C-alpha cells in the first residue's frame, strides 16, 4: 500500500458523498418543479372547464329561430289592386 492510499480513499469518499448530495438536491428540486407542473395543469383544466360552461350557458341562452323566419323584418305580402 502506498503512503498516500488512505488520503486517496478519503478523497474518493468525499467525492462520492458530494455526488450523492448533489443528486439528492437535484431530485428534490425536480420534485418541486413536478408539483408546480401538476398545479399549473390543474389550474388550466379548471379554467377550461369554466370557459366550457360559460360557452354552454351562452349557447343555451340564445334560442334558435324557427326555420321560416328570417331576421330582416321584411314580409312578402301582396297588396290588393
């Protein structure tokens, strides 16, 4: 065994611990980002649902005209001569 072998192992252990620490921190940040993503998706779905209900309410409030009626207000009647 070389005299520097013990120090070399300590350096490798520290490096490994550093890699593990960084990996844990990155995944913790990723989990936070995933939670934010899920929250954003939930808000978008709620907004889309509100918009859909408003459109349905607007469409339901507008009654279709009977097929023989036009919106111009003019009538075609003949006057007696």
